[in-house]
């Protein structure tokens, strides 16, 4: 089984063509040489506890019958621990009450090419698919992001469960003297006729069996876990408080650290009054980095107070960043040269001499604002560094920590912890590098936690963007031409350079690629428009940006679905009908629109109705959202109702999907009305949760979610609901008040 799983990842029996190798001019020879030395197979490195037997890379079975599933993905509340275990338990025929999970070790077998291609779209998208996948696997890039977990791993998990089931059946068949194919599994027992043997009794013998090259997958619907609302595996420990997060880690002799970092831009630490800091009771030492300073104490609060006392000063960047500079950078970029990312038809000919409709939109910076700030515990023992932290990319965290203290990556062990939210923030690795440097400096285990203010000021924000959309309306409201010019930072290139910049292949791909696809992802409408173009206008804003839940889709869907609504008014066609007439080739999205409208009691979005609608296709899934909203006293947006219809393909666990859609709707609503910050003096103005104008329980609307049955392969879910919420709310406000809001957060451009 180990060989079988390795073959799937390593590509045994597969070879690239000469043509696909010879890319980028003279790069071909180097790639051929690299291909020749790349490994073809990887061995599992799961560790068995007493009484356990390992079944390849994914499964362990104990003599007491328990089943443990290795999960390489970060659990951030999205339910991946439960979903992965459910897929394997379904194929294995395990009793759900006997199934558990553990974090998978770092290994190329668990690399996530689909997630990497999504998150690092600009860098890795320039490579041929075979080379991209090979590079991700070779570098053991385990990554949680881009709603990729089920889409990437479901086939491997099913194959692993089927292989282990075959091995258990083989072991039982030997004892009974029957054909193993006549055996089956149910409720953690192998059955054949009236004979039954539990998994525990067979675990050791079955581990020595060799599964068939292509173990048969389950068919039929009897005794299946897939599609069932099984209980989340992490729920009991979250409810009773026994679940450990990074802040719960305690090591012998451990101390606590807080940190202050320089402002955005080219800065460095200049001065810090260490004497005042050390006068704070409990403070043990001060550690300096190039652009940060940390206080170490016997409590985190003492360390944080010491930082306030020492008043660290940083070099002021030459380029001043504030609200005005951000707006000017976007405006300058939008009026400047752009790179065409998407093109179909002949837009220039369609627009030539025609009357067109244009509108401009914008979106401000958005914070991740996860409940859990950045944190990492680090310890060096016997020449090895150990890290405990919530991370979406453990191999990148390991590399950053090792580089920070000049240690080999093979000397670093990462213990992935449950994440208290992330939304993309925990792809970043700076906290791991800082914790490593601090523990080396003080010679003791250290737990570093950023304060809420530090977490906000040092965020890698969702990029701001400005857009100029232009369309030509033809007879009957047909859209014959569409041009989207979007000014935004090159976040994809920036993220790849920051996190993968040490990889020569990635660096080469960045040098070869033109434009930044990630910066305008989702900007091509799903509607049938014969002449279409999307241009990216790179904006240098001076503020670091990163991956944020749904990425650029969070603003491109706002631009597109707001503009579609405006066009429907100009064409004097009801907004739902206007959309439906242009979705002939998008039957699944059209069904979502019809379903949301029917369930929501759509009244046509007429003046005074307070109803708005929007839709979006994303990561292989489709969604439509109907909102009921209005402007409330005190310059507030009041959302009273959200109705969503979702087609995300075959569903593993309906409860997990519902939780992610409901959470995504609230997250999208938060982004629509707040979750942003201004800038002054190169620092974010928002320093607390209270500064973000997030919705409270009292603001929560009535939510209805309808999951549409589908036999299609599973699509992404965790980010799906975010993009269409803001335009649905904006369209509802236009219907209720006649005011068209074209900026996110909504009302941020109203005096």
C-alpha cells in the first residue's frame, strides 16, 4: 500500500514529453537534468504507537479496533479532520465511534499541488501542470488553502480506505478459507456469511497483506458514511475546553515573549530603552531582530508591558503610506498601462464607435482578524528545534525558522496545532522565524504571541483594488462586450516571492510570467459575453498583502455582480431575468439563482423591495445569494436576511458544508460592512477588534441555506459563500434606497 500511494504521488510510469520540458527558452536542459535526479517514490513515515499497525500513508489500526487517520491539512474550523476521517471510514467500513485523527508528518506524500496552484497561482501557474505538481511534491509543500482539501485528497483517501479494507478482508479470508472478494466490512468488522471478525483482531496480520493494484471502491448506498451528518471529531474537545491550541502549550522552563515590529516599508529597529523594560517585574531579557524587538518574561503580560515601557523606535520609511497615498496609487495604476489577463472575441471591434456603459468600483484593505493572533512556541534541545504553531504550510514554517537561525531543515520538527481561525493569515511564517531566533537567544523554550494590535498592524492584508468596468448593451439587453480594468497590487507575485522565493524554479517562473492572474482572479464573468477582456493594472501601494479568504474573488465578484445589476436597470430588465438570460452554458449556476430566488421570495428587486441578488462560480462550486438589506440610522447597513443556494457537487458531510456556507455568509457580510483599516504614518489605524465594525450577534441576519443535490465531483466550500455576499447586499441597498454603493466596505465612500 505504501508503494501504491507513493506511485500515485511520484508519478511512476509517467514521463513528460520533450516539448513540455522545453519551456522558457534555455530552461529546458536544466529541467531535464532536474527531472533525472528527482525521486520517483516516497515512503510513509507514520509512527505506530503500541498495539498499532500502519497501513500506508493514511491509516493506522490498533488491536483494540481503533482507526487513526493521518490528516496533513490544518484544522481551522472548516471540519477537515472530520471530512478526511469520514472519507476513509466510509471506504474502510469502520465504526465512526472508533475513528480518530492525528496530524500527518511532513512528507511529500501529503503535498497539495492543487492548493499550491491555487494560492500561488501567478508563480506556479506559469509552469506546465506536470512540472508544477512535481515541484510541489518534491518540496513536500503541504498546504491548506484555496478550498482544495477535499478536491485534492478525496481520491487518495478513498483509495487508501479501499486498500486497507481489502487487506483486512484478505487476512480474514485466510483464517476462514474463503475468497477474500466474498468478504465485506461493516461497523469495523469483516463479515462473510455468518462469520465476523473485528478489525482489532485482524490488524496485525492484515498489515502484512499486499492489496490489489487497484482495490475496488465501494458502490451502492447501504451502510455508507459519505453524505451522512456524522458528528464532528473535534466538537467534544472544543465544547469541554480540553482541546489544545498553540497558546495552551506548556514546556518545562518555558518563558513568554511579546514583540514590536517596524512599520510598513523599508524600516529597521533604531532604539529601545532596555533599562526601562527590564525594570518591569518578571522581565528576563530583550531580544533584537533587524526590524523587531522582543521582550521575554515569566508572563506574556509582563513582556507586553515591557515593550510599552521601552518605546522602541524604528527608522521611518522614505515612502510615507497613508489613506491618500493608497488611493493615489490605485488611481495612478488604473490610468496607467495594464496587462491583459483574459481575452475572448474582438472587444476593440465591438466597442469601436459604440455607446458603452461604464462604472468605477473600489475595495479597501481587509484584515484577516482571526480570533487567534499569531503565536508560536519554540524550543531547542540537543541541537534540534521544535515548533508548535497553527500553520497552513508546515514545510514553509519549518524553512523560515531554520533559515532564521542557520539550522538545517532536517533539524526542525513542526507540531501543527489546531488553528483558532486563519482565513489565509497562517500561511505566513514570520512568527515561526521570530520564535526560533528568540529561543536560541535566551536558551529556553519560548512562547511568542503577537498582541491584537501587532496582529492588525503586521497583517498581510487582502489587497485594495479599484476597477473600471465598461460594457456594450445590445438588442434585448444582450451584453456584447465587456472590459474589466482592475488596479490592484501584484499579491500573487508578492506572496510567492515572500514564501517560495528561495525556490529557483519558482523564481524562474515569476521571471517568465507576465501580469498577476491572482490579482484579478474571478473577474471574468460567468455570463455568455462574446467579446471580453480583463486587464490587470499593477499598483505599488507599499503595504504588504497576502492571501485572504477567497482571494481576489472577494472584490472581483463585487465589481462584476454590482455592474451586472446596474446594466439590468439600464436595460430595464428585472435583475434575475437579466442574469438568467445570459447563463445558457452555466446550468448549475442558473439553478442556484432560481433556487435562491424561489426560497427567498424574490420580488424582482424592485424599488423599495430591499432585495438584491448575486451569484458566483468558484473552485468547482456554484452559489447564489439573495439579500434583504437597507440603510439604517447612524450611517449603518442593516442586513435582515440572507438566502443562499449552493451546488458544490457530491457532499461528504452536509453539516460541514452548511457550517462553512453559514460562516462564509457572515464573513462576507463582515467584509461588506467593515473588517477594514485606514493607514496613517505607515501603520494600520485599526488596532483592535472593536475598530473593525464587525457584525455582532444582534446584527446577524436570518440565514437560509439550500444544498442542491449533485453527482458532480466535490467542489470547494470554505471560501465559496464570501464573494457574492457584498454585491447582494449592495444591490439590496440600491433597491431599498436608490443609492448605489460602489466601494467596500459599504458606506466607506459616503460622507
